[in-house]
């Protein structure tokens, strides 16, 4: 494999890698990993792709449930993105989460795979109510960089760029990327890997919005609606010991050929 000509791509992760926010459970989820696989297929038409990600999974669960199947598929490219669900838990331990990530980096690179990951944006810029976990994001990003450096893992530094907190890159739940956001993540990973045709255009700001963001009482009303529609149900699941991924399995557990999208697919 050379010049980005990867032939066996396996994605490990949680809801973001599964593709939540880009499509739905009726028509199907696309997501940044699917979009990255489509980019790979344009470079290597014979590429095969598996996506082992399941929403709601913590880093330790991803390691415990997805690493062995990923290794069995013998990928020459793997992406590992995990930690957001851990960030939201009361007992977050950055060293523990990073330890799970590093174990996956080590196992996959040790088998010969090229591995890529990413850092996370400042969540307080997306959801003001998440400001208390801002320091957790900084701590985890630092450990991701260090673990990636030790194992020669490519890192898409999404945390560094203003555009990643643009509301248009996020779905209405503010936890998952929108289709445009998923496209930017795919472009960021492609750039980190140095794929032919990739560049840093994913870091460029979007055009100014046609309407101004809500302010004052309107902004407060928007926050209250978000709490009722998304934060409340999420907290309810936590209190009941439930997860959005309960009963779910990987959407694409086997290596399969990749269909390159037509122009209307976006």
C-alpha cells in the first residue's frame, strides 16, 4: 500500500463513527467514516470497508468489543475515535480513557495498520451548558496527542480550528455532527493521512449565515427547548443505567466493497 492506496479500512468508535446525524435509522446512516471510505474508493476501487462503531459506547467498551474483531479483519487502515461518551460521565478519568485509546493504537499499528484519530472541539462553544467539562476536553486531547505520537498515529486536529464550533456543522442535538460536519471530519482525516487530493480546505470558515443567531430571550428559549428535547432524555437514560446503544450491533461488521457516491448523494 502506498500513496493512500489502502485496501482494507476498518472504523472503530461510537455514534459519531457510526454516522449518527448523517441520515437516520430508517434510510440508513452515512457518516464521516462512510464518506472517508468513499474517498478511498476513488483512489483504490478495490477497497473494502467495515464499520464496527456502536452509539453510546465508552472507550473501554470500544476496546473490549471492537478491537479483537478489527484485528481479525487485518486492516491496512483503521480509525479509532472514542472518548466523548466518557467525557459526559460523572467519573471521567482522562488517563483511563487515554489508556484504552493507546491500547487500540498499539494493537492496530503493531499489526501493521496505519491508524488515524482526532482531537475534540471545545464543547462549550457548541453547547454553553457543557462549559464545566471544557477542562476535560483539554486534558483528553493532550493525552490523545501523546499516545498518537508514541505509536505514529495520524491526528486530525479538529480542536484547533474555529469552524468546528459553527452550529451548521452540528445536528440539532449538538452532540453529533450534521451531514456537513461529517463531510468536514472525513476531509480532516483524509488530510491527516495525506491522501492524494486532500488539503486543509476543511479548516476554512463557512459563509456568513443568512440570519443572525438568536439573542436574549429567544436564545434562552432555544436553550430550554434543547434541554427538554435532548438533555432531559439523555439524563433520564443515565439515571436508568441505559444507553442509546443498548441492543445495537455494528452496522457493517464485515469488510465489504465500497460504493462511490453519485453527485446527488452530496
